[in-house]
C-alpha cells in the first residue's frame, strides 16, 4: 500500500507564452539491427551490431539548455477559459481516448505499445503527439516512455529503446498488444515470452532504422505501419485494449468532470528520482496541459508543436529492484496509492487502485466518486511519494 503524503502547495499563477524555433530533423532510412544492453546480463545477438549504450548509461547528467520564455497569464476565469465540452459522440469511440472513430475497424484492432527514449540526447521525440496513452516511469537515472497507439498512427516513432521488467504489468492490461522495443537482456526477453503480447522488436523485424544527426543509441526509429503489417503477416489477430479510464460523454459517464474538491487552473511539478523534473501547465488555447522537462518546453520532433495532453493522471507508487538487473528500478503498478487527475484546467485529488496486472486502474476522488476524464490523449506518470507539488 502506498502511503498518501500531504503536499506542499505554493501560491503561484504562471501562464505560458511560448515562441519556438525548431530545427528540422531529417530522417534517413538506414536499417540496422540494434541491441540495447543497458541492463546487465547477455543480450540477444543480432548482426551488424552498432551500440554505444552500456549498463547504466542513462545516468548521464542532463545537458543544460535555455528555458522558454514565460509571459504573464490572462487571469480571466469562467468556463470559457477551461474550454467548451466536446459534442456527444454518436458512433464508436476509441477505448483509450473516449473520442469518436470514423473507422470501426480501428476500435477493434490490437494496440501497439512502443518503448521510447527520454534521455536528454533523445529529445525531442517522434510520434508522441499521436499516442492514445503515454506512460512515463523510471529507468536508470531517467524516465522512459511506453507510448500506446490505437486510434491513430504517426509516420515515425522513436527513438526506440529497450524493454524493462516494469513494462510487463502494463502490457497485460492492454488486451493483446503489439510490443516494440530495441530488445533487452536475456532475463527480460525470457520473461517477455510469458506476457500475452506480440513482440515485434528490432531483433526480429526490419522496420527499424537510424536517423541522421543523433548519436546511437538515441537514433533508432520505426514506422508503426510496418509493425502492424508484420504482425498481420504472422496471422496475429489479438484483442483490442480495454478502456483504461472513464471519459465523459461516453456511455454511462457523467458530463461533470471535476467531482468533489478540485484546484482550478493549477500547475503541477513531478520531480522524478534522477531525472527529469516535469511540469504541467494548463493552456486554455490548446485545451491541454503544456509539458516541460527540466525547464525546457517538451515538443514534437516532427513539427515543433508543444506536447499538451488533454488529461494527465499521476499515480503515486513505489519501485523495487528489478529481478533482471540490480541497477534497474521496477515499477509497482498494481496496488493502490494517491492519485491526481489533471482535467480541463483542474487538479482532482484522490486515489488509484489496481487489483491485478489484468485489471485497469480505478480512479476515485476524495468523496469516493469515480473520476471522469475529458476525451483525448492521456499521459500517466508514476512518481514516488513526496515527488509531486501542486501550485495553485
């Protein structure tokens, strides 16, 4: 059971006025098999090995860069600032976003979960704008993402990185997903075979290639359509993902998002062990939560657009030592603990609970009412107790 700690609240109202000049990142197709032995132990062998990532390499200190300019915020209140509610969907909706889908076949296909690098040399990443859910949790000295794609696919995703034992309990609650990574050590890859997922790692697929302008191992990317094509060619017809959260305007959901007490137009900071420090600031113009990492605006590599998910769910939890590597933290994503849901400019405090790896989490507010999210992308972060600060 994760203990629920009281949080320090500081008075601060900060808005974001952001001016970006993003250099284009050219992609060159250079298929190259790639092992990522940054967990101790032997790795699955592949030909033409090009590797610069040894165990614990992610402990590198983040490079300091200039911060984006922050301007004063318009302090106009009211519902207009928080954004109007979207129309009620009349057709099928995507289970991971609650948004309507034009093609019913999309709602019935398997999800694709991909491990994505978050080392300072891997930023900005490709493809995060189009993920239905992005999980953010610790690796060695930095967090990594597991981005889940279901309702839409970008052209390029990456940089792709290796598997961790933390991934498996999350994969188990995604139906029968495709799972892409750059491999892992022998223990990780052996345990992966017991998960109900179709591994399409670069050890078995030719869809991975390296980009120019970045050092290995932070330059491995993939075309997700190639991964779906490979799985279909192998006869894969897995189960689609269940809904991880309840969304308003979905069948049986209340139109009221912020039940119970909530802090309006707040900002939230998560100080992960090692790196990074993440900050979310509500932006009414984008109807999303602008994400900053280590003082830098987090943007998409392909467009320079700020990452601004509609929802952010913070599930406070613990980490234990991975059985695959004593230097690797393993996420505890089954259990219960404090939770914070960032929805439409409000921070809703409550709890999360998850009974088994096959179950999706239940989010409840302090009045024991289920928390309902807004339709759209959701980021899910797993900090430890004492690492979350709310500024209201």
